[in-house]
């Protein structure tokens, strides 16, 4: 009694996921002799602009268990 649970889920588009995946690969590259050379990250915005446009769908559900 008295516990509650709240879940919040968020989704992103496939193109936005691809940009984040590229950023994580760059972050994990340590610059050692056997790691790939860093490259430019391709954004998901047209017109030669660098960046990531993100729109998310959000779902939420909560349970409150009163005393």
C-alpha cells in the first residue's frame, strides 16, 4: 500500500535514430591506432544543415496505490 508506478515511453523516427547511432559511434572512437578515422555525421535535415530534427510520440501510464 502507498506505492505508485509511473511509466513514460518516448519514440523517435528511424532517421533520428540513425543520427544518434552515428554520434555514439564517434563518441566511442578512442583515437587509437586500430580505430576508424572519425567522419562527418550526416544529419536528417535537408539543405546542408548539420543537426538532428526530432519529434517524439509520448505514451504515459501511471498507477497510484493509496493508503
